[in-house]
C-alpha cells in the first residue's frame, strides 16, 4: 500500500510540475511551469549507488530500446519533452557529449515524457540527437525509478555506470562541462 501511495505521489508531482494542465498532459499556451533544477551533476559514491530499474520501451521511431541492451557500458539517460523549454536548451549539449563519448563506451538514451508523438518526432528531426528515445507518454519509465533516484523533473539526466547502478543525477538543463566531466569520471572508473 505504501509503495502504491509513493508511486501515485511521484506521478502527481511529475504531472503537476512538468505536464501542465492540458487534457493531453501538456502545458497550455504560455504555461511555463516546471520543477526547476540548476543542472548541477550530483555524483554518488560507488558504495551508495542503487541499481537502475528495468528501462525498456518502444522508441519514437518504432523500434525498441532498453538499458539492458547496453550492459557493461555507461548510459546517459535523459528525460525530456518537446514542450519543455529547458529541454530544448540542453539538446545541443547532449548531442555534442553523446557524439564525443560514443566511441569510448558511453551510450545515450532519451526518454520522451508526457508528450505528443508527432511533436516529439519533430523535435528529434530538428535536433538530430543521434541516439534513440523511448516514447513514454504515460510516465512509466520515470515511475520505475521510485525508491531509487527518481528523475523528479524534466529535464533530468541520470548516468548509469557499467554495473547498471545510478552513478549521477542532474535536475534541470545540464551544462556541457559538468556533463562531460561526470560522464568521463564514471566511464573511467
């Protein structure tokens, strides 16, 4: 019962903080509400890291993606939506860090949260991220992190280490230097 209550609370916070008040779960015109974060990477000591939950789903392009497919690699998991201004601002940073670290054993996976698929696809065409995104309209992927290190807002970025544990988290739009330094540190462990 307690776990269900916590799950429902997290879903309510995500919906209230990020999704606005429209029937589709998206903000109305002029609605700029989101849970703020400053994008600072919080690195967790190896002894304090919790295993990432199972993350899998259909991608925006119709394929499938999962954390398990990247076992033994560092994975940067970014929660975003096309209607989220800070998500748009950080997209070039994510794209650049993804391109620079791909050959070094780092994979990126997006999670498109509470979005319309057509809008998300348009965002991906514009940004050309170079990595897949799971289409998570209902927010199930975010809820899977309840009890560990929940994303808590969008944009949020989690770094999963080679052992499948949550190594770092940033709430808000990430900055290039912070993301690159943290990804490199976790990769080199």
